[in-house]
C-alpha cells in the first residue's frame, strides 16, 4: 500500500472549505467572526479540516443547549443576530475540542463512574462530601431505573476516578464522614463529555 501525506491546510483554505460546506444550509448559522476564529485556531495547531468540522458542530451544540436553557427559564433570546453561533460558543467549543483525549476518556468510562461524574456535575460543586455525593448518586440511579452500587463499591469507583486523575479524594480526618471528592477537571468539560452520550444527555437536559 502507498502512504499519502496530506499537508496541513492554511487559514484561508480552511475558511473557504467551511464556507463551501455552509452554503448548503438554508440560512446563516455562524457569525463570520466565529467561523474565522475557528479556522485561525485550527490552522495554527493542526491544519486539519476535521478539527474545524468538529469544533463547528460542538459550537452549534453549545448554542442549542444554551438556547434551550433560556427557553426553560423564560429568558428572551435577544435580537435575531444573537441566534447565530457566536464567538462565545466557538471559544467554548475550541477549548473543548482541544481536550479531546480527556473528553473521549470520560466517554469511555464504565457507566457507574460516569454516573458519579454526572452526579457531581448536577450538584455544581467543585468539592463535595462523599456521603452527600453518594445520596445524589443513588437518587440519580433510582430515577434512571438502574441498580446503584453499594457504598463500598461506590467508594472503589471513586478511587478508580482518582487514579485516572479526574478527581482527588480528600480525607482530612480519619473517619468516613470527613472524606470528600474534589474535581480535577472542569464541570463544563464533564457536562460536554457526558452530553455526547444519549443516556446522560437526557439526564442533563432534564435538569
């Protein structure tokens, strides 16, 4: 077999390719400045067209998620121009896409370890007592109609997450109730990773 090496695309080439793709849509979706940011960032790192497409999709998902949240809260979306995927959406998406190994790692975790991270994300706290988190985890398992782990199994799952560098277990005193879980990744990264899994997407969207 012959190996073919493709050179990295430059910023103007990426922008032209993205514009060609977007012409098939019925109307404007991206703020031109957001599209330019995407192409410049990818050109400066890898020049890979697939990265541009992934970032654009992630920015669109971010925009849709925020719009749904505003609808639930009854917040006015603003002028029509604000309905485009803007610089803020693209900046968030690019930051996450550059963390793909971390995101993919969380998506590949066993389900109960993902449930622990999901429970932490729903509590929206950087550090939480292990017993408090376990209560939230059990409630989430019950509402999702899956069997939860016993506390010692839950603690073992947390230890595994600790070993993978996703959390740290803090034990200031030598008793069970003082043990806490502290996140070593951003809450937004957890939400972004788990929203890519239909089971967790439904849980997070309903919360």
